[in-house]
C-alpha cells in the first residue's frame, strides 16, 4: 500500500493505493462515509472493502474527499465529492490503461456517491454498497441501474431504517439485465464495529462468485 497524491478539482487529494502485481489487473475504487461525521479513508468498513479487492488481485484506491485529512478543499454536500471520485477514477484508469474491469465500493455517504458515479461511468462493471443511506438521499436516479452489485445492511442500523434499504433493493431487483444481491447482516449496526469479519466474508464470497460467473478470475 502506497501513499499517493493527485490533483483534484479543488486541489490535492490524498489516497492510499495498492498496485497489483498481476498483468492488466482489474481496478477498484472505494469511497468513505460522511466527511462531516468523521468519515475518512481510514474507516474500518472502507478498509474491509479495500482489502477484499486487494486480496483478489485488484489495483485498488481509497482516498480522502476534499477537506478530509490532507485533501484540500471544503465539504460540498456530495456534488464536489462526486467530482473528487470521478477524478480519482480517472487517475486510476490513467495509471492502469489496460485494465478491463472496474469495480466501485462505498460505505454510507460513500455508497451514495459511488452509485451516482456509476450512473456517469458505464465502464464500472460492479458495485458494493454498504449501509446505503436510502432514507436520507433520493436514489431515483438509478433508473435504470446500469450495473449489478451487492447491497449490505445491518438489521440493527438505527440511522438508516432497514425498511428503506429493502424498498430500494426490491425496486432495483425488478430492473432487467442486472442482478442485485441484497444481504442483511444480523446484529450489524450502521458502523459494523463488531461485524467487520462478517462483512469481509459476505463481500469476499460475493466477489468470488461474481468473478467466477463472468470468467474474470484474477
């Protein structure tokens, strides 16, 4: 894992990057939770998602949104953070021009930003969304959702009611040409502090199945 800096829309962006030793390895971008509520790229859930990609041979980047850590700029209610994510993906693709597969992952606020980026970037093949804030943000922009993916939510989440996420997952499942794997983690709260190992297993199993099904083993 290497500390990296690259130019973003509002100045320097700080990240942590793992470059795969595999030739033409797939790439993955992981987005952190709300900057105004302590969210950083060092978050345990973000690191759990990141490690799943690394262990499966992906070149993987997590970074701090503007105004977090050593990233320059100030919080911009999601729009600026979406621009940061797009810039980070551009940086990844520029550094890995021969990568044929791109995944994106996000936790809470980061999952919301990730889903928006996916709508703008058809090169994103799959997504992993943990604790989608479906009660806070409008996800009607996923019409249609352009990629298959995994949605994970804790049944003890007291910030995002599970019913709001179930409603969104069911809506997405009705769309054609994609598959939505919706998993409920029993006992998990919004932050999954005691369930990172369970989270690691769910994500890992999903990735293994998805990569095998599409003959994209890495």
